[in-house]
C-alpha cells in the first residue's frame, strides 16, 4: 500500500457519510451500524485513510470466531491438534471506496488483518471470510484463501500462510 494511506482504528473523527464502495449493504453498514457493533464488542473496525485529505478509502471489520476442524481440507487438518474447533479471526465486512479501488488497498487491508490476528493475545489459527459473491471469492483466493468444507463462499487462510503470502516473511 502506498505511504499516502494510514491504517487506523475507526474513530469519531472519520467521516463515513461519503463512503461509496458500490455495494449498498456494505456502505449502509459502515455508515449506520458499525459503531454499534464496536460498542457491543462484537467487532472492531479499521480504516484506510488517505493522508492528504483524511477521506476514508476503505474499511474492514474483524471479530473472534472458530473453525470446525473436520471442515478443514485433510492436508491442513492432519498437521493440527484433534480439537473439535480451532480459534480464528473472522473478517466480517470489507470494502474499498470506488474512487480508491485498484490501488492495492484490498491486499493491504488483508495484511493488516493478519498482523492484528497474529499479534492478538489469544492465539488464532486462521483468518475466515464469508465472501458475498464469486468476485469476492476470486479476490480472496487470489490472496491465498481456500474454501472451507462444503461451504464454497466461506474461505480460510492459516495465519502461518498469511505471514508468508501477505507479509512476505
């Protein structure tokens, strides 16, 4: 991501009123509901802000989750403890304002989510996403996510893999 953007927690100083990703449900959530979810402690929201203007260019939410171990692909599950579920971090909402699309913000937000998940006190095995459509599935798969079990729009990315793919380490 270009140095012209800052990644930070959503705060009252961020103007959400003009945000327009082209996906009405994501825009409405960001404008009207996200602060309620933060207050209720069911999600945290992070924004990419254009440094020069202070305009919110993108956002994502994360929350704790779990992944059912039997739903993991066998090649992944065989290396893990035989627990019924494993801890994960779910990317709940994820959107880039139309005027900022195509600038690499999506990958930067995924990398930021991975860094936050790896740095959290409770351990997490993976990032989870519920892709809204095939275009979103393709975006996440391009960045290393894999389908989870029989749910083709629920994808996961082990944090160890995220560290290699998204962070280049």
